[in-house]
């Protein structure tokens, strides 16, 4: 369930990027600065980067689902590689989202002062939506990976435990 929620956030974020990559302009002013200007100018280099981020977001969402589902067709070795990639994704999302959200909230609280030329509308959107979105996605994925980790083998099935248990008199 948590992995599905994380994948849904990935897909929604990818959809927003794809909308902008396809030329959409709604909410473009919420990212601000050079990115907004270059997107409005249909800069080919920026559009290529936007489409790469769409692919990365969808890939990250898929990796999270694959890592937590552990399908039978995925060998144990490949499963470890996929889970490692999912944990790396989690670290990147959580650090990136956490750092930028914290900084954005500090700006909004007036603890850190934005430059006089800063786009305060874009800063608010980053502090309260775009950056926390990465953080929440990372935290959901971390929770999903934690809840689906391999459990250590049950020690009661080992020979040593069985031998000790069998040697205890049940009448005691």
C-alpha cells in the first residue's frame, strides 16, 4: 500500500513534468526563475531535461514497486540490486526534499532572508508543495522498503534450539 502511494506520487509528479514538457504553462510560474523563463521560451535543452526527469520519476516509482513486490521471476541477486536502487532513490528523495523543504520553510518563517529579487510566489510553492512532495515520496518509499525487508530466519527451526527444547522434561 505504501509503495503504491509512493508510486502514485511519482506518477503524478511525472505527469506535471510531462505537461510542462509538452508545452503546458499552468503553474509554470510556481517554479520561478530561469526554469520558468526557459520553459516559456521552449528552450530545447531544458525540454530535453524535463523529459529525462519524466523518465526518471516513472523509473523511480517503478523501482519502488518492484523492490517491495519481489516477484518470483526476479532472482534473489537481482532483487537485492533492485532494493539497493530503491534505497538509493529513497535517500536522494528524502535528502533533496528534506533539505529544500527545510530551507523553504525557514525562508517563509523569515529566519532566512530571500534576496530582494527572489520570486516569493515561487518560493512559497516550493516550500509548501514541490519540495515536500519529494520528501513525502521518499518517506513513503522508505516505510514501504522497511516493512517489506527480509526477516531473519526463525531460530526455533534450527537443530540447536530443537535439541535443547527436546531435552527439557515437559513435566517441569
